[in-house]
């Protein structure tokens, strides 16, 4: 299936013009989210709302994007997805005159690595609050301003992909990502009458801080900027070909 995507990308980039969009990326302060925003910044006609808790890192991201493309329109938003504040979210959108969200990339995630018997109730709550519940809340609160042909793209993991290799210490993380995959399928079914597509990418090994935390010393075959370019292309165009799909994007798992 993925062998077709380079040809699809070539066709879209050369035959279809993408109108300016409002694009939200969560978990934008580091790792894959940071690189996704940078990849989008090369496309000058989009407004990118970059969400993370670390305001300093978001300002650095905004500066990095300006050096890539002085016309890049990056809007940093310091927001805590674990302690979700709906009013703060809606006030921010109103203040920035964001009346429509065309692409939502739910990328933010938390990793806790512990043997199963040492996991606490608090670990469970934190993992599922960030990796699953926050996505439910953010999507629910944005639905009213998402138009037809909008695309919700949830970033999961091969750890949450049924039948993939599983690893000690990652039980709750993998379970939360598996829950996200099923939630994505259900969302796609509920939203299809509104013309809103939902897809889920199960990402394999990418050389991020999170991967290094889970698998110290392991060298991934892909860097974050390489995966980010794939994700940005898919976010803009993939819903023309897929809806309600859980797609593995993986050269390897450790």
C-alpha cells in the first residue's frame, strides 16, 4: 500500500493546489511534533497553531520556522492537555480570529517505562489522560469549527497496533495507543456524515528522545524530520484516499 504513496504525493503536489488552512499540531515543543511544525512552515500559505506546555520551546520553534521561511505563520499556544481548560482554548482561538480548523494533528503523547507490577494508579491516569482523554476533549471542543473535508490525524504507535511486537515496561503506553487507534475508527464513523475524515498513523522507530527513553542505545532507521515530512503530506492529502484507517508507518520496531 505504501509503495503507492510517493506517486500519490507527486500527483498531488503537481496537480492540486491546497488552499490556505488552519492547522493545529499538539506536542509541538520537541521531537516529532517540533519537526512537523517545521515541515509545515515551508508552506507559506498555512497558519500553524503549535500547542505544547513549554512556552520557551514554542518560541524557539517559531524562530526556527521563521529562519526556514520568513512568511511562515506560526501561532504558539502554551496549553496543558492533561489539565484541560476548554475556556482557555476557545478564548485563544477567538483572540487569534481562528474560526475554522482544517487539520488537527493529535501528536502529543506521554511515555512511562516501568515493569507492570511497579505501575501506579497515577501512572495509569497520566498516560490515559494525555494519550487518549486529551484527544477526545480537544477533538470534541473543535468539532463545531471543523468544516467538510477537514482531516483529523491521530499519531499512534506500533506498540498500539494489533499483532505488532510488544515490549516489557510499555504495557500502559501501548494500551493507551491501542485505545487511540480504536477511538480513531469510531470517530471516523461518527463524523463521516459531516464530511470530516479521521485517520491514525501507527509510527514505528524514529530517533526521538522518547525512543531513547524506551530503548536506550537503539539507533532508529529514521530521523524525526524524515517522518515529519511524511506526516505533513499525509495530513494535507491522505484523507483523499483513506478514512477510518489505522496505518502502520514503520521500517522497524526495536
